[in-house]
C-alpha cells in the first residue's frame, strides 16, 4: 500500500505542479501584456501632450481653461479629425480627442543645462505643487532614461536646445486598475488551484486504480508463486539428497565412470535448485519489503550494527583477496528494523566483494548530516561503468554488460532489495561514479 500511496502523491504533485506552471505562465503573460498596454497608452498620450504643450499654456494665459480647438491654431484639411490633437507623426501618429485631453492630468518642468529649474507648469493638475514637481523632475533626469515612472507619474524627457522639458502624466487610476486586475487574477488562480487540488485528490484514487490493481496482482503473484515454488523445490532438493546417498552406496560397491558422472549431474542440479530457491526467497522478500507494513521499528545503535556486520564479512573479503576499510562515526543511532538494516549492509558488502577489483580495498563510511545518517560503500572495478547505466542498477534483474553477470553467482536483485529496505525506512539510495572505475553507493537513513 505504501507504493500505491507514493504513486498517488506523485500523481497529485505532478498534476498540481503542471497546472501551477501553466496558470503562472497565463497570469504572468496577461499581466505583462496589460502593463505594456498601460505604458504604451501613457507614452502615446505624453507624445501628444509634448507636441501641444505650448498651445495648452497659451490657452491658459488667455484665461481659457477649455482645451477645444482654436481656429487660429489649427489648420485642418480633414474635417473628421478636427476634434483630435496629434503627436509627432501628425495625423498618422498618436492622437488624443479633446475630451481625453481635458481629462488628462499632467504637468511640465523645464530644466537648464546647469540643473536649475527654469519653468514649472502645474496648471493642469491640482494634486502637485511646484516643490513636488521640481523633485519629480530631478529624479526623472537623474535616472538617465527618456521614459519611466516616478511614483504614479509616467514621464518623458525631451531636450529642447539648452533645456530639458520633462512632461509628467498622472497614471494613478490606470495603474490602480492594473494592480486590481493583477490581484484579482492571482486570487482567482489560487482559488482555481485549490479547487483543482480538491478534485484531483478526490479522483486520484480512481485514476490510478488500474495501476494499483495491476501492482497488487503482480505482488500477489510473486508472493503466491514464491510460496508455491518453495514446496516442490524442497521436495526436489530432498530427493536429490536421497539420490546422492544412493549413488554413494553404489559407488562404494561398484566404482564406475557412470556413477561419477551421475553424481556430478546431481550436484549440478542441486546447485541450480539452491539458486532457484534463493531467487524465490529474494523475490518474496523484495515484495514484502516494498509493502513495508510489517516492519518493527525501534531506535537502534546504527554505528555498532554496521561495525558488527562489516566484521562478519572480513573473512569473506580476505578469501577473495580483498580488504575492507571503515570510517564509522561512533554513537550514531537510527529508527528502523535491526534485521533489515543488517541485511542492507550485507547486500551492499556482498555486491562490493563480488564486483570490486582485487587490488583495491572496499571502503565503508558512516557519518551524520543534520538529521540523517549517511552510509556510503565504495569499491573499484576493473571494467569501466557509464554514469547513465548507474541510474538503473536498483531495478530488478538489471545488469551492466561487463560487471553484472551471472558468473559471479548473483541474479540481479540484490540492489533492488537494498533500495526497498532504504525506502521502507523513508530514506534514499543512489549510485554514482567519479571516474568510471569506482562504484559508490550512498544510502541516506533518517535518525
């Protein structure tokens, strides 16, 4: 059930991450386009205001607050356009209706080459005084940009001879509208994510039900088949032992080549029966470990456990012409199953002894890293390994072409069992190589 729960959690996580990325892309794109529209619209209005600022000032000096066209100031050849003011491009460029011009709140500041303010015009805005306008102009010029924002004002800097004229347009209302849209889009996205999370969580079990059923059937088949195979294997083994005894009696009375050949064949059959029995037991064990429900967890002295397990393998390593070096940090503890953690270390040591180069030693280290214990076994191999192949070494029956072959006596399931044990203890395991000839297995076990 733990594997199914992990699959369910991963499915929900993948779905939510995908949806979050998609919504983030959509919301970000919409708001970027919205902001660009705000800036483009403000710049177009500034363009028109800059080209007609002298007319506005002239009308104000004459005591006329209205922005409507004056016959002496405009020479229109196209009657439909006579209600518009135009920017740099003339009738083909930005334009603004008289109503828009009257609604626009703007002010201008002219600054000389020495930085002194020559003229300030705040007649078209009541919220800004001369002192504030001067500060805004200084900040805009200090930025070095021809366009930008100072607080809620979009500005444009134009050089006119020896002076610079900075025109500010009040964009407070459109910026607040932009921010309101931004907040609304984020809130609605979060609400949508919450609703989708609830729906996915509710239906996730049904979605992965076929996978869960297939997985359970596979596990049940392995377990049932393993138990069913054990009995005939035990019977075959017992009969082989009886036959071997009979052959020995016959050999004692009549020595012949036939009895010797028969005895050798019986030995080969017995070896293969033992190998099949071991494989069956390992498959059943792996299936049980992947379930992980029947493990008895308790606090145990991890450092002592590893030292004792390594000591029991020193004779085997010596028989194979190899040595084991240890660097075990003392007094480290972990919460887990003593039997299973012993098996974990045994599997890793057996693997290292089988596949290591006889000229190099096997190194076992244990150290503490925060709330985790880091167990690492490393050995050198005579055949070069590819880093890509090491990502598959914890899969069932996986073997690399050179070093993982049946001639060593294994059947490609040991590291899968090690991975299942570590997962049952809520840890992580990985294999890596630094130069292609060292094989390093790292298991992270929570305390």
